[in-house]
């Protein structure tokens, strides 16, 4: 009998852990370009080439992961490994996907964020950092259109609330960076209350537990030290909707102004390092951890930031189908999602405000044209900006 085509096959036995390690590790190494690239690579592997999941199952997994806080593409990678190789597969696949990014970010952090880096390195960092605000705008606009189309289809009331949530997120990112997570959660809860109404059997109080836990961790983080770094990483990994650039305003105020782990210029370097590295963008938190506590701090921050993604899948992976069909979960995301998009766009304001040299603003303008008009890739644009910074450094331009 002829074998069915790959897209119609199903794995009737668990995939070997060695296979998961190899394939998910490969994606972690070549996965430049952020979540869209990761999703495309995972789809090609588990649906088109191996037939481990059907197209419908894969799209359902994307929908479920988008309803969770934290890095959605990372959670998708862990969940796909969970589906094909069980809990051990989720751990092996997740680590294989994440570790290359963390190692890359830490290695680059030693070079760019260490004490007294060479002038050429400083120039490259300033050049790439100058383009980061344009990358934030590009990322936000990429998410805005599909979200707005869904709001349009839902009626005038939903459109009005969408605009309100987006504006709230943008304002919070620009003005209230360390408290952005509260605004995201608040918008989600407001939409949940609006949709379910006062007579709902599962009121807003059902979300009280995670908020109380977050408040407790925040109290620990307020005292500084290791607790502050843990809280910073926890916000990034467990309480941020939208992933990617949503984590930037969450980290910028604390890392630069509250705890003084790094200067504004070094923070821009850290964001750029996360963007040019393969794998999940959330690995940027390892650069902040390095600035705060060296290599050990970078590893700690990465472990704390990615731990919730593993917990969501290992503890709740069997309920993902129910989550995807939950009207309350969707309502919460309908509030938090637009706020996260607004936050990504709003993050461009403090990022641009951190620039100091006139040539950096010219690099920012050129990066905006490259990304928004010429449609060049993020990695390509950041590397080009870094090259401009190297030229400025070699020409004796100002770097301070």
C-alpha cells in the first residue's frame, strides 16, 4: 500500500529525543527573524516535512499559545515538542530551541557590554542601537493590521475599545515603563468584564491569584539585588502579552534608571543583540542580566524568563484545546492584545529618546526607510546600522 503523504501522517509513536534535540536545535540556530520565522520553520518541520501534526492541529496550537502571556513562539516550540515526544520531549526541544539564543546573547554581551570595549565595537553597538526604535515601530505595525481587522469585524463597540486599549498601552510604554504589565493585565480584565457581564459565573476574581503572586514578587524586586533581577525576568517571561518588543519598556526603566545596571546606550545595545541573535527575542533579558550580575546574572535571568513557558506547557498542555475554545480567555486577549501592540509602538519613544549623537538620528531615519519602505529584514537592517557605526568610529566621530 502506498504511504500517505507527509501532511496526512500522524506519529503513532513518540519521536526519539535525539531527533527532537537535533531538529529543534537546528531551528534554534538558524531561526533569525523573530516569531514569524520560528513559526514558519516549525510548520515546515512538524507539518510539511514530518507530518507529526496536521495543519489544523498546528494552527490550533498557534491560537492557544497566543492566548498565553510570554513569548508565544517559544511556547509553540515547546508545545510542538510536547505533542511529538511527551514531557521529556518538551524539555529537550524547548532547551534546544532556547539555549543557542541565550549563548549567543551572552557571548555578544561580553563583547559589547563589558568594561571599556574597543572603539570599533562601541561604534557598532551605537549604530545598531540607533536603529532599534525603527525596529519597534516595524514590529508593532506588523501586528496592528490583523488585530485591527478582527476588531472591525466585531462591530463599532469593539473597535472603540480596541483603540482605547492600544492608546493605553502606548502611553504606558512611553511614560510608565515598569508598570506596563499592570496596564496590559488591566486592559485584558476590562475587556473580560465587558464581554462576560456582571452575572458571569467566572468573574474577574478568577484572575486574582496570578496578580497577587505578581504583586508579591514585585515587592521582592523593589528591594533590589538578586530579587530585582528575578522580578525583571519574571515580568518578561510570565506577565507580558505580545512578547518581542513588549519586553523593552518593561526592562528599560528598571535596568537604566531604577537599578542603574546599564546606561541608555548600553540598553539599546542589549536590545539590538537580542534582535540579531537567532531564536527567541526574549533572550534579550540575558543581556540585562549580564549587565546586572555578569554571566551568572545572565543565566539566572534567562532561566527565570523562560521557566513560565515550560510550566505552561508541562502543566497545562493537555488543556490547550479547551483554552483555545475559551471565550473568557479570548476576551482577555482581546483587551491585552491591542494594549500590547500599542506598547510595542510606544516603546519607540523612549528608545529614540535615548539617542545622543546627530549621526544616530540619521541612522534611525535610514533604518525606518529600510524597514517600512524598502521592506528589508530586521537582522539585515541592524547589521547595516552597525556597519555605519563602525565607519563613524574609524572616522573619529563622536561616540560619547
